[in-house]
C-alpha cells in the first residue's frame, strides 16, 4: 500500500488522541480491576499478566487504531494487551460494556484476543506467543497470492501488522517465518515490537535491540527504532542534554526499570550521584520537580503519541518494517517497571488513586468520556470518523462448486498416497472452479508426498516469474519447476510450523481477502508433531484447509524408525476443528476428498445433524492420514450409501452374521492383515464381521454427541457407530487394529458393551520390511487371530501360530 505518507495530525487531533489514550488505559485497567476485585469471583483465581503488559501498549495501540490503521489492515495483538484491544473496540462502539464487565468470565471478553470467540472483530487470535506474529507475515503472502491470481483487486491492499512482545521474539517460529518471508518477497508487513525490556519472569538482556536490528536488516526489513519521546528529545537539545542521553544509553535495563518503579526522587538521586558534578546537566535535572523528572525519564517514544504517529504516518512504501518501540511495562500504573509486575494487580487503594488522577467519579467508571478534558460530542464525532472502523472488515466469499465425484483411475494395486497424487493430477487437468482455487503447499516434501504431477500442471507460485533452468537447458527431469504469479503451489522451506501458519492464513482468505481458497498442505505424518501448536492455533482461528499427512505409521517401514508416527491418530481424534480420516482404499479417499472440498467451505451455525450427530453444517478443516503401502484395491461401484458411510466414518466390509463371535475393526493400511485374519479364523469362529473404519474421529464425535442428546431427552438419537454395531451379538468380541496408537479404536467396545482387544503400535523405532515390523509390533494377521482366540471362547484357531 505505497499510497504516500499521511498528513500530520493537527494540534486538536493530538489533544483528542491524548485523551483517548488516557481513556483506553483507564478502561483496560478498570476491566482488569473489576474482574479481580469487584465481580464475584467464584473460583478465587486472580487474573495475572494483563495489567502491566497492557499498559505497555496503550499508546501504540491508540496511535494505530484511532489514526494509522485502515479497514483493510489486519492486526495480531500481543496476547496480554487484550484489555487494551477490547477497550478500544468499546470506544468505537464495537464492544459491549457487559463483555468488559465479564472480562475472562463466562462468555465475556477473552483474556487473549480471539478471532472466533470474541465478538469485537479480532483479526487474528493470539495467546500462544509467536504464532500470531508469524500469522501476519503469512497473511501478507496470501494477500499477494490472491491478488497475483487476479482476485480481489477492487479492494485496497492491507498491511498485516503484529504487536509483538519483546520476549515473544524468543519463540523460534518467528525466525522460521522471517526466513521464509525473505524467500517469498514479503511486503506490507509491520512488526511493532513493544520493547519494554521485560518478559514474564525477568528483565531482558542488554543490547537485544541491536541483535534485532541486525537480524531484521539481514532479511531485507527496514528497521525503525523509536527510543526517545518528544520531551526527552527536547531535553537532549538543552545544555547538558547530550550527557543525559549518554547516561540513558548506557543505563542497564534492570536499573532503568528499577528507577521507573521508584519514581522522581530516585531518578534525581541516581542522576545527581552519577553525573551531577557536571554543571549543565545538573542544571537540567534541578530545573525539574520530582514529578517532572519522572515524566521526562519515562518519556520513551513508545509512550509518545506524536513520535508514533509520525513514524507510522510517514511510511510510503510496502517493504516489511520492524519498529522497535521503547516502552515501559506498567506505564502510568503503580508497578511500572517493577521486575515482578507481570502478574501485578492494583490494590483497591491504588485503583482509587488512579481513579482520582483520571477524574472519574465513583459509579461512572465505564462511561466513555468521563473525566476527559474535551467535550463528549467532539470526542464522539472523532470516534465516528476513525478510518479503521469505516469499512467492512470480515468479507463474505461465495462457495466454490464441488463435483460429487472426483475422477481418478484406480490401479489394481495402489497406495492411498499414490491415489492422492492421481486425484490431484486429474483435478489439475480440469478448468473447474475448484481446480482454480486449490492452492497447495509443502515444506520441501512436495515430490515425496506425491504432489509432483499437480505441480507440473499448475506451476509454483512466486510474485516474479522464474523459469526452471533444467527445463531451459533441456536436461530431462520428471518435474517442471517453473515459478510464476499464476502458479498454484507454494513451496516452503523445511519448517512445519510455517506450513501450519501458512495454512492458517490461506484458510482465512475468504474472510480476510473476500476470496476463497482451497488450501491443501502436505507433510510427513510424524512431523505434524513439530508444528502441532501451530496446527492447533490454525484450528482455533477457524481457518479452513486440508492436511495430507503421508507416509505414516510404522508402515513406512524401511524409511526408518525415526519417521514412524504413533500418536497422530489420537491427535486426529482429539483436535477440535479438524475432521480426521484414514482411508484404506483409493475410492474411499476420492469420496473423502470430495467431501473435504465442501466441508472446509461450510460455516453455518447448525446443530448436530440428526442423521450422524455430527456438526457437519459447521464445517472445519480436514486431516487425511495416508500411506505409501500399495494395497490391492476392491473393484466396486461407489454408491451414494457407501459414500455416505465412508464419510460418516465406517461401513461393514463383511457384515457380521447372526451368530457372529468376532468382529475385526480396522483402519487404514493394515487392511490386508485384517482381511487375511478374518479368512484364517473363518473355519473356527462363526460369522466373523469385518468393519472398515475410515474415521475414528467422526465415529467417536457422533457417538459422544448422540449420548449427550439422549441424556437431554432425545431418546431416539443414534449415532452412525451405534447403528452399525446394533446387530452385533453381545457375546461377540471385537479386535481393533490400526497402524497407530491402539486407544484410537479401543473405545468401540463401550458403544454397546462388547469386549475389545485393541491392537496397534505403542513403541516405535525399529526398521525393516512391512511384514517384519507388523509382526514385531503385533499388528499382523497372526496377532489379530491370537487376539480373537484369546477374546472369544471356542475351539482353538487352527491357523494360529505362536506369537514372537
Ligand atoms: C507459547 C507460550 N509460552 C508461554 C506463554 C506464557 N507467557 C505469556 S506472556 C509471556 C512473556 C511475556 O513477555 P513479553 O512478550 O515481553 O510481553 P510483556 O509481558 O512484556 O508485555 C509468557 C512467557 C505463552 N503465552 N505462550
Ligand atoms: Mg516485554
């Protein structure tokens, strides 16, 4: 948005902004005080971490929200500045008094700004430090992606802005993001560092700003250091001022913080002790009262509106900028600067003196203009013209049509990973709306997760064209690696955190850019755990994407023990906002992928469906756990009924007969072992059933929801798994098996009270062939048969061999 620098604020505007700054600080402080001391606190838990941390950002956020920001800008606010954010929205008429009074209470304003749960238009959720920061960077790349494809050009470009705690920069994911941003030609991104030199526990190291400066510059960012406010700058111009500046520049962070806390008299004593023998500077100090001296010495640029407005207003380019703003943690509050102030709360007496200082009458604490020196009508007029609040900020985006069937040629023997590659290859051929909107991303495992054919067809994305030199040099290669603004694959470096945060940004494009994307990210299944917090964060923000994780489990066998995954099916089961599937056959995958294209676009506020008790109309993201194991495919027609059952989570591959003694329930790549075991048992156990579980997650969620519904009086509520299991005789035993943690399916017995022997993988690390590893970890056909024999009475199963 290089649309030229802003005009300077008039004196009147500055005066209004100064009053609003006071009001924001007051409202945020009162909100926290109210939550701690005044509202009935049923659990006795005190709020920590907001008071001092919020005050630190009061001025910066006043400057941004009331003047510098435009409706198209998007901001990630440092978690503990949430009361400041809510106070600003309250003044703008976008937050209710009730929510402030209920801050941190049930359905009140959230402790950390929440895009999904707060009602005052939070752009990006924050809370897990570091993630919101990186989200702004990736949102900026997504904005570029959307515009490069010719979409959303009628809207102005926004700036993606993060308000960053200085200790927040210890989080490694931020540096991973900076590196990726440099590779991708990042623009329109501002990171504003709240350099209060304090973290939660401690005061930070000396000279950190210089490391930041060097680092950001190395990656092509502009760095703007905002250290001294107007008062200090003025004082530096007085005689002796230069000496004062040197003293401040050399003052250790700890000492500065301690003096801020102690106030004017302490400043005077310290300054006179250290530099008071030097005529000019002595006069400079002595010309000021204690109060004036304290005001001068805490006049850092991060608390100086004119300096901030000037710095933000004069940006006339789209290069990424890191602003390092010196601030004081707990600014203007009684515990300002104290190293223990993170969880500091005002005592009732301190709140009283702040109230008096702010001219607020008892009983008028929530009034917007109480105690301010400018007429309410004038302030209100100003607020109504604030540019940030002038336009819509969450956009609607049309749903993209999804075909019921995705074409794919299924080979007689094929893995789900190969099936995924074939499905995307077919999609890549078409000119359909869905094919246009798909955007894939992978952290350096594009080819090894089978996206190669898709990328060959649709190209890689970059703002500048870049030809594949191997192609132009006519060196044969299977892959065409051409970059262009029209490309549809975003190639990332090996950083799974970046993949998830990019998916989070791509998956919010419909609301942020008004242009819907269908993001598909691929990675090796075990490395989900590397980015798990970012995945959780993406789901929490209600970003919509499809995650394809492959290869997975111990089935990747000779690929090596280090790459095996055990816990991921449980992640799929437990992660809110993520529907997890693990198909065994490619036709199942095709049905699930078609469903996923539609599911990630849904956002109705619906109740659970009476059919399967899932919140299908609400939609969510999708996780597909796939495998490289070639599996003999079943030749069958995909009926509507089968498709539905696959999507609901399970179907009978072989229904249990009336005298059924054993059911084998399997998920994913172990299907040949399950089928083989059923065959081996057939002579010695009657009517053995074979249950294909395509989604333990959805089965489990439906089951839980149906139980709740019954407990609330809907006696006929039945989930998909309850219906499937209804005819299984009660004496029947169930052996469950998957290449993942056995707990994933172990709950199946609780549905109707059947005994279960859950097989799965609890240890990992061994390398070998698939049969060797299945035997080693106990998920081969023989292990299934042994489990069935032990679980059910009857004659010995003759094909059972001794277990290793
Ligand atoms: C991933 C993660 N780890 C730990 C925390 C707990 N925590 C919240 S704020 C904070 C440090 C705050 O320091 P800074 O970012 O400098 O903000 P300030 O308190 O100075 O405003 C920590 C450790 C968290 N929110 N997220
Ligand atoms: Mg800090």
